[in-house]
C-alpha cells in the first residue's frame, strides 16, 4: 500500500482505473434498470440486450485496434456518457 501512494505511475493508473470503472459500472447497472421498466416481452428485451452487447464488443475491438489505448479509453468513456445521457433523456 505504501508503494501505491509513493510511486507516481501507480497513483495515475489507480485514478484512471477508478474513472473507467465508474463509467462502466454506471452504464452496466443503468441499462438493466431502464429495461425492466419497459412493458414488453422479456424475450424481446433479452434479445435486444444481447444484440447490443455483441455490437458493443465489435465496436470496442475495432476501437482498440484502430487507435492507441489511451485514446480508445477516452472514446469509450465518451460513448458511455452519450449513451447514458440518451437513456436518461428518453425516460
């Protein structure tokens, strides 16, 4: 624990991981919360959710291969914010 606070690179990596985790967990938990409030067939919601997850995986792989990881992380966080805000504004 002592090294964690003394080594600059470790402190920066910890801060970045906390930010990425907070963005990802917010999106991960917010989507099911809104999906359960929609009055439709559970099968359709599950298929839509899994289809969106597949598309997200393809987009993430594309982004990670096309740019440096630092830029890919920033793009991912921006996409999470835009998607989350669009969900908030529609309900």
